[in-house]
């Protein structure tokens, strides 16, 4: 076999591999949107550090778009939750529930924060989960050193 023909065969084989249906199988299917999404555990701080906190909660599977976002509205005044953090998640259509974890950065040590949580699909549709205002306090200097 001559070199140009061999090169053409290799390029054609690589093209077939790159455009095979195996890649299409990796795309998550859109599932029917749940009529009602409920929080079944939490929300609660999973980890609280001086400058960051992770809030975790579990809902029934919201369905719809496979790409979702966990959203936390928070602030130091329970009447003004003006800060927002969100984290992407990919839904597993075969699981009856979904765990959301959202990281809040740039917090102040020794400060009480108030928050609510929710979730939405990648297209911006709110899942309809509502929570009461919760709170956590970041550790301060005396909490870290034991004074």
C-alpha cells in the first residue's frame, strides 16, 4: 500500500471513530419534569470554614433538563439575602432523589449568615422548592485556637 493511500485510510478510520454513535450515548436524556419537587433532607451546612461554607440538601428528582443548578441566596441580614451562589449538577434520571451541594466563598470569619436554597434547570426554570430562612456562623479566631 502506498503512503498517500495509507494516510487516507488512517484519516478515514479516525473520522469514523470520532463520529460514531458511542459519543451520542454520553448525552443525558431529558426526562419528564416532576409535577412537584420536595426537599427531603436539609438544607444544612456540610462544612463551615472561616471563609467558605458548603450547603447541602436533597430533593426528589426534579426531572426535566439533565443539567440543573443548586442555588443559595444568602447574606448577613435575614431580610436581605442579596448574595447568590450556584453550583451545576447533572441529574441521574434513574435516581429517585438528587443531592445538591453549593459552595459559598469569600465569607467573613466569626459572622452569622442567613440563607435559603432552591434549584433550577439549565434553561432557567425554577423547580419550585422553597425553604425557610436558615443560618450558620463561620468560625472566628477564638473558635480556631480554642481560646
